């Protein structure tokens, strides 16, 4: 079978496995993106509210039924689906109905919370726009599931393309694709949230860097990097800012290292750095022109529990204190389960040892996950979804680290055949 056939097989196996969980993947923010998508499709505000509440409550009821079926005490009790659904609907409408009656009907989202909080999602039209054709074609439940499958599979394929552009053997490139699916990157990409699209676009930017630096396709690669940054602005403009800055910093580091070694910095490296810097500057300018929520709004949202409490008069000292406390606790937890740290170390080693300049840009792209987490030092955000972009480093870097081993095993049998042929002659 040709490599593209194996890519499709690996993606198809992943997609089939996802049939095990059609519902139950949503997070508290998923209903906001779904509401935005339904609004774009032409639904009325009350119709959007009803559809999103039905989806959330059906998901909670499904999870409650599955949990009870394996509970050692309550497994024999009646099916809780109807009860959980009714309670959920009552609770959700209690939040929405008063705000709709008070005239909080602006924008595309349903007013589940304070208007300042909902403005954060109004500034993220990219993912809801992506959802629209899926929701219209398959309905809410299957549409969100199908969109997740497409995004997750696309991310794995992009990993394969990056590794093949770096001349990594096909088996290891397929390994990278599989790692993307089985590690938290695949789990998170399947959730009805922006992270799946963020990872796919970030991987597209890394592939663009590889095309520029390894494949000699400078124009196509730079267009891919620039297009990814532009699309990221529509999905989540903070990620566009972080990625642009990190690509610019990576290009500067590569150029400085080459300069110190008496080599020219390289026009391609500088072109990527300039593209990243222009993307970051353009992100800041557009965000100001469009009156998107600023870093001050994000800070107040964090420290006031989504604007449920009065604004902090001087939030920055509190933020830095929380920042320090967060990373101490985060490192303590990682020490107890060091898989993530070990995977990051192995990925960085492989990227920097085998990837050359592209490896530096890969590390920079993965570092945006750390920046995202640092911007939201909330230990209660479960699943590690904020830092999930950091998993792109081991997904791409570990196959590169294993490349010498695989090539050595292939070379040894070939050498043995050659020796036996010479002995026979």
C-alpha cells in the first residue's frame, strides 16, 4: 500500500474508535460555540437557546446514565436520563430566560453569563463558522462529532506531512500521526472547542516552515504560515499573537546562532521571522480596531470568576502571585506523573538534534501552549486543554528522535545482504 493509503487507514481507525463516544465530550464553553454556529445558520435567538440547552442536557444525561451503570452501589437503580435531563433544562433556562427577557439578545451567542464574558466568544467567529456546515448537514449531536473527527484527523495528517517534508521514513511519519491521535492532542481535538482547530492551524504553520527550509518551496511555505496566522486570528486572536511572536523569536535565534558561527542568517529564516512578526503586529492592530476584549478584560475575567465579583482595582500583583502559585502546584503534580515532562524532553531533543532550524520553529510553536496556560493560571481547568499545544512537540519530535535507530536497523540487514553476496562471489 502507498503511504497515502496508510495515512487514510490510520485516520479511519481513529475515526471509527470515536464512535464509542458520540456525546459527553463537551465542556462548559462548548455551548457558546454551538450557539454562535446555530446563530450563523439563521436560527432565532430562542431557537438557538433551546437547541444548545437540549444538547448540553442530553450530554449530561448520557454521562449520568453511563456513570450509574458502573457504580458499585447505584448500578441497579432506574435509568436517571429523564430526571437529569429535566433538572438540567430547568437550571439552564433559569440562567438564560431572565437575560433574554431583559433584552440581552445582542451578538451571536446565547446569554448564559454576563455580557462582558460573552464578548470573549463573540470575538472568536472562526470555529463557529467551521461548525456551520456540519451542524446543518448532520444536526447538532452528529455535526459536532463529525467536525471533531475532521479536525482531529486533519491534525494527524499534518503531522505526517511535516515529518515526510523533513525526510523522516514513512513508518515513523505514521507513528507521529498515531501519536497525535492517542496522546491528549487527539482527545482534546475531539472536544467541541477551539483547540482542535488551533492545533491544526499551528501544525499548518510548522509545515509551512518545513516547506520553506527543507523543500525549497519558499513562496508556498510563507503563504501557508501567513494564512495560518490569519485564520488563527479568526479562531482565537491570542493564539495568533503568541504564534507570531514565537516564530519571530525562533527565527531571530536561528539567525543569531548562524551569525555567531560565521554563516549567513539565511533569507528563508528571516522571511519566516518577519512573517511571524508582521502577523503579531497585525493581530494587535486588528484586535484594537475591532474592539476585541483586551488583556485587561482577560485578567479581570480570571480574577473575578467570570465577572461574578467586582473588578480588581490593581489586578497585576494578584495575577503574578497566582502565576507563581500555579506553576509551583503544576510542577508538583507533574512530578507525580512525569509522562508529560518526559515526552516534552524527548520531543525537544529530537526536534533540535534532528530537525535543524525547523526543529527550533517546532519548539517555538509548541511553546505557545505554555504561554496560553500562563495567561490563564487556573488549576481547575481540567484536561490540560490550555497547554495542549505543547503536546505537538513530542508528537513531531519523538519520531525524529527515533529516526537514526530505524535507519540503522534498515541499514544493517542491507549491509549483511551485501556481505553475503560478496562472499558468494
